[in-house]
C-alpha cells in the first residue's frame, strides 16, 4: 500500500517537503526555512524593541522638561504688565499649563507602557509574524506623531476687563486609544514556533554619479512639506483595492523573487550582488537613487527610521516588482536618508498609482546609468550597507522587498 503524500512545496527552496504554514505571510516553509523565516522576524522584533527603548528615553526627557514653554513666557509677560494685581492669576495659569503638559506626557507614556507589555509578551512567548510586527510598528508611529504634534492649548483674554484675565483652554480628553487597543499577538501566529534564533543587525552605504534628475517647482515644494505632516499610514488603509499598475508590463527575464531570496539568505557580497549584475534585465528594469530633501525635519534616529518604514508601508502593491535599500546616515539631530531602488519599467514608478504618491515627492529621484561603473559601485555599497554619505557615517538600513 503506497504511503500518503503529505508533502508540499517550500516557499524558499521550492522543494517538496513536509511544510509548516506561516499565517503572517500565508507561505509554506520546510522546517529549516521556517526557522530562517522566524529568525528574520525575530531580528525585526529586536529593531522594534530598540525603537521602543529610544521612545522611552524621549518620554523621560520631556517629563523633565515640559512642553508648552512658549505659553509660560506669554503668561509671564502678561504678569509683568499687570504688576501685582494679577500675580495670583498668573501663578494659577502656569500651574494649569504645566499640569496639562504633564498629563499629556503621562497619557502618552501610559499608551507606550501598554504597548511595551504587549511586545514583552510577544517576545516571551515567541509567537509572532509580520502582522504582529506591523501592528507594533504602526502603534509606535501613531504615538510618536501624537507626541510631536503641536499643542492645542491656547490663551483666552477678556477684553472688557481693565486687566485682561487669562485662562488655560485644555483639550478634551478622549478614550479613543483605550477603546481601540488590542493585543498584537491575537492577529497571527506560526503553526510551529518552538524555536526563535537570536540575531543581530548588520551594517550597509554609497556615492553618487547619476544621469537623470526629477525636479520640482518652489510651489510644489511648499505643498509637499504640508502633505508630509498630515499623511499617516491610515490614509492608505481605507482606500478600495486597485489593480496592480505593474501587471500589464512586459514579462522581464530578471527574476525579482529569486534575487530577493538570494539577498535574504546568501552572502550579500559573494552571492547576492553577483547574482544581481549577472541577471539584471536593463530592458525591463531601471535603477534609481533617492535622497530625502528636508533634513531640518530629521531629529531622532528612530523617528527617521519610522519615516522610512511608513514610506514602505504605503507601497504594498509595488513590493512584487521592486527592491530597495534605504540607508540612514549620521546621528540624533544630524542625520539623512538616501537609497537605491530597483523596479520594473524606466519611468518614475510612483506616478503609476495615487496610493504610491504620498511620500515620494519628499525625496529627490535620479535615474542611474546601468552601464556606468560608478553606478555599480554605488549600488554595491548600498546593498552592502557600507561607507558614508555627505560626511555622515552609516547608522542603519532598511530593505524593501
């Protein structure tokens, strides 16, 4: 009697083996590649934990130095002009401002602590996948934006009074966060997660010799700066599904999925880069260099990383036909973003879909000449995460694949 065939094809090695399903990416893996897949997820979790630690440090700094100092100064000037008659009122207003600021920080810290407990639970139980990690990253981005956004506290004056009284207008407090809070763990798990290898991030960077530049007008630049401040991940999540804009392009000879597999699992210098140049299809793919325009907006390194992560999250339909290595150079309060992109077609890909146009105009884009030796050096440096950019040393990188 023949043995029942219970083998399926492994997503990584493409061999028929006993496989295990990852509910996060819906792929089947043999035991060896399941462990490798989990190792990649574990590394990303470690990065998220580091981001949370940096955010905790910022909260502690702001607890020592409350925001809204400009309001305190306004109150002090009003107190001086009105002399002793309003000293007590000034004291009351200062206390309200400080109390409101402290309450705001405490609320954000409470949200952060709730998320920290979730991430500890996920890390302890070793049961997580891409869905859990995306949730944790998005939650951190949300509370980071909340901490950065301008205060809506203002001063109200009564002009009928001989000495204008002032009072503090506090924002109404909502329970939106607590009502929407859910545990990251419940949205996905591995069917086999008994072992998670411990990994450490490795390091990668570049130069610039380019042949095409995408320019923008001053009016467009001003408009883009406003757009960058109001768009969040949720802007894209509620949009209806659209047809993949790359679906109608001619079929290339370059196997993007295979290159991504080699880059993820093999030595980058000895295997991935030679594979890329030996198989690259310049008739159907193009190479691009990008650099972030608004350096004055880049402060904490972890916030710069979140900016890149948010950019990636809004490009889901581009993922199948594109690859990128975005690198962050420098240190806190002195850093920049630059990267190498590969995608199907020879035009700027982001113009093919409105879903992809949220962030791309915040960067300069220059098409690279594939046959130029300087291009190969530049691409290799970015794929390897090596070197420096504009005098700033490589700090960390993020891959879009």
